[in-house]
């Protein structure tokens, strides 16, 4: 004979999987997340439309003036609390070289869908499971997302709501108080259960009972079940989670200025090309072949990777020209170098000669 189940024989939160109905079209859905991932149905690719070749960008290399270079360094020095401005004031720029480079960026905006069972205290909502076949997970209409912005929507799948007896309290609506083990009272802490203090005096705290009402359950010995909120029943339904994700990859053409590539992550460049459509095609005829082959590779990678796990909604490819100027200057008989880069005229001066103003005074 097996013992009847008690409230403690189940885990505190999730009911066993078998407690849920096997919902047609949602058989793999589990409770508590995981396992509910839904590969999209075969996408209907549009027939590739001939793409007009990106117009040959007409650009000039934005070279910066000595004044801009000097101002940028002054701003940089003043942003560091202890840097001296002397090299900016007294240094003499000897040469400026342009090492402008390209950044190719591919963004693939995807939608993915997953389902999981959820449950909440029953409050009289309609119970509609099995009254109709639920719509397929990819047939449910979601809000229109903003392209290239991450967001998320959770939708209750229609015709999946059903009632369950609460697994935590076995439908009692209450569960035993853990503090007093269900007794409703505890040994009086003042008289230690004797009912008396100092010999003959009756304990005023418990009026001589020797026991004290449990404050946690107000003496009831049980508490309202927190899982069903005392409703005895739970409403179970399938939730569909829709996630929109912008997946972005960059390729920056190597340059030999000495400025590390990661510095360029923080700046913008001049946009030469911007192409946004359902599925982009690799750029053709761009002057730098490195950009062309990076575009081919990244587009192949993105379309393979993201069409399997999600639905691609839109892609965008951009090419920026990032200005990099290497500035050589002399100060106190020595030659020093700094870089000015990006539309923001950001400065990199790792070897700034006067990093402590007190030392050069
Ligand atoms: Zn007492
Ligand atoms: Zn209690
Ligand atoms: Zn309950």
C-alpha cells in the first residue's frame, strides 16, 4: 500500500508534467520554461529580386585640420584630472597622416517563439481548453515590432485554459503552518510552558496556559495556500513568448596606424552605404575587396544561423568610413604621437608625455 500523497510530496512550485493536458499542436510544451522552443515553419523566401548595384559612393577623405587636432588633444588632456596642458600649448605638430578605414556592419532582425505552461490562482476566468483547436504558435498574430530594436511580447494561447486542483495544498486552499507544525500554538517563551512564574505567580503572558498562540498563523495552525491563494484551483494555460532580437556583426578593415581596432567600437564614421530589406545581398563593386568578402561571409553566416532558430524579418547592411588621423608632434625635444578618430574626434594618447601636472611644473 502506498501512502496517500501529502502536500510535501511534490516540489513547492511546478506541478508534474503529467498534470497538464496534452494540447494538440503544443505537445512539447513544458512548465517552467525550457523545451518550448519552436522552430519556424519553412519560410517563404521571396524570389531574389535583381538588386541595383549600390551606387558608387562619392566621398572625400575627411582630413582634419591642425586646429581640430590640437583642440581634440586639449579636450582629452582636460578630461584627465592630472594631465598637464603644456604639451598641447607648446607642442609643435610635425606631421599628420590619414589612416581612414571602413566598417561594414550587418544586422539581422529576427523573431523567435517559445511556449511554456503557466498557472495562476483561479479567479473565474473563462476555461476554454478543447472547445476549439488552438491556433498554431506561428499563426498567432503579435504586435508589429520596431525593426532593429530588441523587444518581447507574451501572449496567452487561446483555447488552452483549463482548471487544475492546486498541487501544493491538494485542493484544500490552506497548508499547514511550518512555524508551529500545524498546532496553532507554541510553548510560552516567558514561562517555558509551566504557566507559572516565580513560583506561585501565574504567567501573565499566556494566562497560565503554558502555550502561546502562533503569530505566523494567528493560532489557526494553517495558512492560506500561497500557490492558489486559497482558491483551491489553478488556471493553467500555455503562454507564447515572442522575442525580437537585433543580431549585429561588424567587420573593420585592418589599418596600420598603430591604433587598436577596439578603440573604433566607441565612435561613428561617415555612412557611405545603407541598405535595408527582407534579405540583403552582398555589396558589389565596393572599392575595398575586404569589405566585399566580409559582406559575403557575414550574410551567409547570418542567414544560415538565424533562419534555423528564428524567422528573419529584416536585414540591414551599412558601410562607414571611419576617419583616423595619426598626429606626430614635438615637445621638449622629443617626438610624440596621438590619434584622432571617428566623427566624435576621439583621442587616443597612450604615451601622453605629461600625465602628472605637478611633475612638469
Ligand atoms: Zn506563559
Ligand atoms: Zn502557526
Ligand atoms: Zn493551493
